[in-house]
């Protein structure tokens, strides 16, 4: 995240100063009252040429986006030039690294949250403070929770059974997470700063400590009306309740609830309001006789950091540590990753399992960290083919089980429904591990301890088919949508909503204009119509329409973390993934000192990418890697209302990579004045 540095300009053009007034406070997600640059329309007509290029992004900034430092020699050089911590800071850093290494893995049993099955169509879930141990060797941690657990209770409902939930805010006390912002320093002998506990000598941020218990609950994946979706600005304070109604008129799926308060979601989830499972059951699922009861277990994954006292010992407090990787002329803070991986709210737990089949409902509830998950034996060898099968994605079951050969990839917000067979692994100890680089203090998330005795019951046999062949997505009946994600630096990444237009005359680049040359050589021109959450609604969907939404990343660094793109209120299917040469997208200085961004020549199609079995649907989050264009097909069959689409990296969402869209009956859209700013745009 980028924050203006108002004191160090180093002779850069005057445009830097004007751009600096954008007003983001990196890490807090607070937006100033001034209008953000870049929200205006880039209209046809002669545009003045760019007069100066923007200074390039440093390699260290690229490393902050997720590319492993080891893969960027120039970033290592830059980091070494900054120097390692010295004196007291060096001693504290070494104590912090030792503290992280000293926690015993697999010490605590995996907690499984209680299940709530409402019978009269009503339920009350209280948000309340609690003290919870995150690890047996740690002091208790003060949290804000759903019903007293670090992971909220599992809510289980039947398809078509309407549920009204009162999300009661009974929270109290000061904000339970300390937040600091720390300049990056590099010591090759120590874990990276984001993989160490402790404040690194920084003072806690007063702006975060002053936050009240202001919460909004979003049921992620729910097909519900706009008034029940957990609108981010409709958060409630203690003594009030958010009243939401969920029709549950959708196929069996693993949904989840979490905080979605405007500007501060990335902080609120850290307090303990990160996740609770919400399972919809139906007859199709019941006929499959999948593992159930104590053989169906949620595995909710998140990474966190912990505070240390002056003596280097853990205090039990949670810590939001933002690492400043650049401060001239802008302050860029790396979106949060932490050294400790928690599963169901506990650091590195273990689970005793019988030698048989289990169903695991996985969720990546992290702020920013992606995972490629593998189950490994004691020698680090993945389980044999057939022992792990994917049967469902975000929004429901797949047509048939799919093998998990090279690991299971999950970006924030994505879910997976897995069957795992432990029957040939009696007496073994297996590890669930993250195969991606820089996984935190440990690559392993948890341990499975398989019983030595064989099962006596008739063994479960996975079904060959689940929901049966899915017919291909029907033709789009509504307009095509294009959403562009811009690179980090010199501005925060932005979410641009685009409409197709005629190519403007005159030289390129033109601010807000993006040209794309597709596989067939056809060049299409798009103009930006919105880029900030407060811009007017530009995408209005006719209820019942099927639309193709296209997400395009203009990030050039291939190792950067993907953007998890999420649509509220609808499930979708992946249609295609394509890779483009995005090098022609550039930032530039305009006469008068402002900065613009656009393509100097059309983006070039390079090749087709691959969609995984999960990405072909049903989904509500899809990973968008650098230089990719991903197309999904969404059928808006649910209730109308005002909803959001956004990147599910919480820091990005909170700094306005989120936009409203509206679903309305077609007859209402037809009566919009003058065709309406809300009318569908083809």
C-alpha cells in the first residue's frame, strides 16, 4: 500500500506533489476527503501527449508484492544497501526470530467449532470479547469473537430454508490488536521482517488503537438481497444488531461469514472476526453419502503475528505489523503476512484421524497470503494419487471428483471441498504444508496423526459422479464487463471499470484508455468510467441476465501474489484464462503536473492459460495472476439490490479496490431517466 511521503521530494517533478494529496493512510485503509486522481472519464478528442515518464519501480517494491526475495537479485542488493538492524534493534530481531522458532509445532489439538442448526428460521449470533489460547505455550489472547471462539460457530441450514440472523454487537474494550509500521531492514542471517514476531522497536499506532468495535457481517457466497449482504458502510456499534435474511435458495455449498466494515476490514478480521463456516445442505449432496459428523471437518487457514514484551517473551497479544519497503517519494507498506499459520484459530495444531476417508472443508481466510497446499508424509513425499480428491469449490460441488496432483492452490477467500483417504497410512504422521516460497516461520500448517488400527466398518467409496455433467454456460444475455487492475506504483493499485469506446484521435498513451489486441488480432479500445468506491455506479445488471465479466491484471511482475477477484451475490464459472504482454501500460506525467495511465500500444495476446477443475465452477472468487485476463460467466438469478465486487486481499479492498454494482428488474432499468447512468452499457 502506498502512502505519500510529504517531506521528501528529491527534486522530482511537481506532479509528485499533486499526486501526493491522494490521502491514503497505508495500513489503516482510511481515505481522505479529497477526490482521488484518476476518477475522471477519458473522453474522445485530442489528448495532450505525455511530457515525462514516471520513475520506475524498484526491485524491492516488487519483492513486497509477493515475489520471493531470492528470485530478485537486484532486490537483495537494494535490501543489503539499506543495512541490517544494528545494536539494540539487531538483538531484538534475533530474540524475535528465536521466539518464533521456539514454539513447539503440533502441540495443540485442532479445535472444531460447534454446529448451530436453527429450527425456527431464526438465529442470534453474538459478537463478544473473549480470551483464547492460540497455542499451549502462549498466554491467553484478548479477542473480539463470534460467540467466544477464535473461529465462529458453524451454521448449518437446508436449501430453501430461509434464515433470519441477528448479528448482535456485544463487543467492548479497546481495539485488541496492536498495529505498527516498521521500516524494512534486511539481515540474510534472519527471517524476513514479516516473518518475525514483535514490533521491531516501533510505537503502536494511535489511529488503530482508537478504533471502536464497528462491525459489518458479510455472508460470503450468499445469494441474497442487497439489504442483507452486509454492506460495508452499514456497520453497527455495540448495543446494536445487524439483521440479515438469507433465502438459502442455492445448491449445497460451504459459505462463510466474516467482518466487512468499510476501511477497516483488514484490521477487524485480525481481532477474531475473521471467519465462521455456513453450510448449505441439499438432497443432491445427501444422496452421495459423503463422510459426515466427526469425519467432516472445517480447516480454516489464516496467518497472524504476535507481540513480544521487552524481554522478548510472547505477551499473547496479536500484532498487525506493516513493513515499509519504500519511503521516497511514496511510502509503500506491504499487505500483511505473518509468521504464524493458524488452522481453526490455533497455531500449528494436530488432528487425530482414523484410517479411513475424511471430508475437509478448506478456507483461506488470510488477509493476503496465498497457499499451495500438499499433504506430505514423514519423508516429505506427497500422498499417492487417488488419496486426495477435490469434490467442490467455493459455491458448491463439482460435476465429478478431480485429482489433486500438484497441490491445491487457494488465494484469500477461496474454498475447497476435499476427500482424503488415510486408510493406507495407518500409524503415520502426515503434514499439511504450503509449497509456496516464503511460507512464514514454518511451511507446515498442521499434522495429521493416523490411527494404527484398521477400520472395521464397510469402507467409504468415493462416488464417480457428484452433480453430473454440467451443461456449458449459456450465451450472455447482458453486456460484457471489463474490470482492470492497475499495477502498484506510483499509485496504489486501482480497480478500473471500463466500457468499450472508439479509439481517440491523437497520440497514445491517453489517461484512462486501454487498448487490447486479442488472439485474432482485433484491437478493442476501452475507457475508464470509474476507479474509486465513491464514483457513481456504472455497472447495472438486469435481474436474470447472464453476463461475462472479464478481469485484467496489468501487473508486470510474474511472481507477485495474484488478486483474488470476488463478486457478491452470484456464483460464476470460469470461461477462459489468457496471458497478455502488458508492458505497454504506463504511467506518465501530463502537462500541468498531474499523472495519467494508459496503453501506449495495444496489449498483445500471448497465449491461452489454464483453468483448474475448481475454477470452471461453481466459484465466487477467482485468482487473477499478473498479466492475465480471466473471463467468468455469472448468472444473476438472485434477489436484486446493491452489491460489491472487489479484490479479496483485505488491504486492497480497504484502499478502494472495491466497487458497487446494482441488480434491478429489467422493467425498472427501462424506466431510468434518460436511459440512466445505471442502464446496461454494451
